[in-house]
């Protein structure tokens, strides 16, 4: 009893070969997926993880350097802070006395009218 829908022996032979080719293709696709999931993808993920670790380490070094620089700026001697405050105070007092005498304020008031 012939189970093939074709009565032609050549068509049966071609159908048999196509069936074998499809079977081999399915096996090859299975091997490809297996290899990709076991070797290719983990290697790519490892590469991404290494890149991320390197960038995080570089960022850590960069931020540590900037924090050290900021700390050095904040730890300036108190005399520098006091000297700066005195200079700002003298400038403010000079501006106050200059305007109190009426030198610039009267001229500005005349210009506004």
C-alpha cells in the first residue's frame, strides 16, 4: 500500500529529499540556537558588563578627584575667609559713604527727571 499522495516515483523521490532537507534544516536551526544561547549571547553580555564596570570605575575616579579638589578649596585657612569678608565690607562701606555724600545720587536723580 502506497501512502504517498503522488503516483509518480520521481515526485515521491523529490518529496523524500525535501523532507530530509527540512529535517536537517530544523536540526541546524536547533544547533544554531543552542550555540547562540550558550556561547554568543553570554560573551556579548560579558562584554557589556565589562564595559559598564570600566565606565563606573572611571566615573568613581572622576568624582573622587573632584570631591578632593572641592575639599581642598573648602579647607582654605580661616584668614583667607576673614580677609575676603573685610575686603567686601570695605568696598560696601566705600560705596555707602560715596552715595551718602551725594556725589553720584544727585546726578542720577537729575538724569531720571
